[in-house]
């Protein structure tokens, strides 16, 4: 199984998870991170580091977040690898627990 970044990361893009990833499997888009399922080593270190609680093991994904499996795989093929933590988006705190954020995903 791999780990999957879900909707709660959109418009937050905290990168605490990136610093602990030994496999450099995170890829960065304009307002979202994804995990490359081909390079993820299933270590789970990223899960507890995510302040937005946006990372799940694929088998533990809530039903309404299952489409993020394909989205992570797709976007990991086009977005660049991120290997160092950066600054969250300026509006991260106000968006951290908002639902229905998929419409705001920037590709």
C-alpha cells in the first residue's frame, strides 16, 4: 500500500511531511502536494507530521477521498519533486479544516 495526500491539503500545502520523507516521494503543485505511489516506501513518517491531517494509507482512505489515489498518481507524473520543507500558503490556517476544496485545486 502507498500513502495518499487528500483534499485537506488543498490551499494549505504544509510541507512538514516533506522533511521526514526518506524517499523524496512528494511532488509540489501550486496549492497542493501529492505522493508518488511508485516511489513511496510506505514508512508512514509523513502521516503524523501533517498538521492538516491530509495524509492517509491507501487502505484507510475515507470513501469520499478515494479519488485522490488516482489524482496523486496522475499529478506526481507532471509536478516536480519537492525534497525540502517550505512555507505553507498564506491562507493555510483559514483553509485547514474546510471541506469541498477539490474545486480549488490548481494544476
